[in-house]
C-alpha cells in the first residue's frame, strides 16, 4: 500500500461516556408490547452517532410506535440530556401536546438524568426503561437506526457536520415518514398509515 500511495481510511471507534452513578429504578412498563392501537399512546427514543469527517454527530429520535413514524428528532455534537430533551420537545409540540403517553428508552444517562425526567413530568408523560444491556427491549428504535445507516448513510459517514444534517433531514422528512414502506404497516409508509387511522377514527366518531 505504501509503494502504491494507498492509505487506509477507517472510522474511529466510538464509545459513550459512562454514567458516574447508578440509574434510578424505573420499570420496563412497555415490556416489548410494540404493537399499539392508536397514535400518541407510546413513543420510543434513542440516540445514535454519525461520523462527520473529523467529529461525531449525535442524533436523537422519537418514534411513535403505532405507525413507526418519526415525530421528533434533534442533532448535537454532544450526547447529553439537552439533545434528548430537544427531540422530545419537538415531538410533544408537533403532536399537539398529547396526554396519557408512555415514553420508552434505554438506560442511557441522557434519558435517566434529572432534567430529562423533569421534562417528562412537566409534559405528563410516564417513563419506561429497557432492561440493562438488552437491545431487544427497544428494537423498533434499533431497526430505525439500522435502516438509516444501511439505506441512506455512506459507509464512511459524511464529509462534514452540515452534510450530515442535510442527509438526516432528507431521510426523515422527505423519505422515511412519507415514502418508506413498512412491513409493520402492511407495506404503507408511516404517514399513510396514520392518515388511514385518522380517516377511520373521524368517520367512526362522526357516526357515533
């Protein structure tokens, strides 16, 4: 490789910072019941990382389990509670401030921090946490990030932060929510699945 002027380019390894204290005991109320009857009953959240040439970009996403629609998302250079709070705020406000909601996530410190739990309390949202080290307890979120990284993101990441932001926005807003078919939705996109639900709901409500 040296004789031919070739240089190996590999993504650096990534490791989240460890929490200094043990997390609070918050039960797994969702318990892998990923099929729900209506929108705005259960949301899931998670954070992933994207390489942007010289540093990591962190992406927090909030997913409505009914149609697997992304209802909130945020990006940052730090995987902290401000990132997850921003994604939750977007979801809460864009969905009309729903009531009696359950929010499920892993045990990352950005979801178990005092400030994030206070925001859940202000919104009247109950919290559910996956069991420690069990990715299957939040598999819809794992599936979403896998789809983004295999269908959309280049293997080597993006050349800079702004390029990553544009790509993430295009994937979520333009492609994923509007057009990407889901086996869970019978081949429909998340947006179409919700439109069908509300059309049926309003029709039943009108006739009742």
